[in-house]
């Protein structure tokens, strides 16, 4: 009988992902609710899934403790409130205010980039309708180090938009305001879940996903329904992330070689196996010289 459970067995906790370190990257500032995102967002679920595979999960909502620096870089619901004090006033007063705000977020930026640097690969969630700056920075850092980036680009739709248009059909002023709002925001759907063109060559074509595939594992983990579930029910992912991670625990994925026009080994996947080392990893006799 097929099971959706992610067992801690030789097929799970002792698989390829055992002892791997993963960073979870994605928008935090301009999400609808920082409180909801922190408590029940996608990171919470992915973290539970990966920990059952023996993975160390770096979550920017739950930053690890740093020795000698208590709660360094810790973020919460009110972290971004300081932006209200931003000013373009010239002179010493304005410069001091901007400097204070910039320096206040340095620990968070510092520790998040350090977690990316420490990780073996990163998972990012990048809806095209949410503004984010830290996420591209983290993705670029990971790719500069040739680390795999598993990129979830979901379908973006606005189910309430058409009913609202119909509701305002006979209201000329309301209809005009709605269309102006759509242009100002802007409200743009992403019907095929395609990522930004810039991300495509940066990440690589085989590491994009159009959803997480949470529904398969909701019963096992006891997840209560969130907005992402409704979205994935409306647009069932064709290539969900969670089954990929389960397969990754057994076998490294291939990459498409556009020159040879076939799948080939992907050496971006460097997952250390340090348990076999008596004195840590080492390279010796690189030139074949006998000592």
C-alpha cells in the first residue's frame, strides 16, 4: 500500500539528505501578514518535511542562536515598523535617521546571508506579485557558489477580481476606480507560473517548480488549511517540490545538457558525507606523487 509518510528509515533519515543544511528563502517584508506567515507559512511546513529527512533547516523566521550574541538578527512581526521613520530630509538630522534604520537591520541581513553561505542548497518561494529584495540577493549568493536553488514560482491569480468587476458593472465610478487600482498596484496574474526571465539562466531550467504539493502530506503532518492550499487546489502543481525532495533523498537529480541534448550528471549537488572521515574531509596526493 502506498504511503505519503516521510519515514525516518533507511529510505528517509539515512538517505542522501541526511545532515544536509538547507536555507528557506522568500519574501518576508511585503507579505500580507508577517504574523500569519511566521506562524503557518510555507517555511513552517517545509521545515517539518525536511527535518523528517534528517535535514538541518535554516529558517529566517527562527534564526539560530549565535554564541556570545543573544538573539542576533532576530526578526518578528514588528521588525519592519522602523521603516515608518525613514526620511529624505537633508542634513545631519536626516542622515542620522537613515543611518539608524539601515544599521538596525544589518544583523538580520548578516545572519541570513551567513545561513545561505552555510547551506548546501536553498529553497525559495518567489510569487511574481510580491516585491522582494533579500530573496534575489540570497539566490545570487547561492548561485555564485554553484549551490542548487530549488525555485517555487506559483500560479498567481485573483479569484475575487472578476466577481468584483461584475459587482461594479453598473457602477461607473466604482468600475473606473477598480481599473485605476489594477493599473496602480499593478495587479498582474501569472497564468503559467513562469518565473522572471532573469531567474531562468541563473537557476537552471530543471530546478523550477510550480507549487509545493502540500495536499499529499497534510494528513501526515496535521496541517490546517492556509491560503496556499486553496491556491494549489485551484491550480494543481504539475511539478511540485515535495515529491522532488523525497526523490532527491534517494538519488541526485540530473541536469539538461543543451549541447549534448540529453540529461547529464549535475555536479552542483555536493552533499557532504563526513561520517566516513576520521579527520575531516581532505584532498591528498592530488598529483599522484608518492610520499
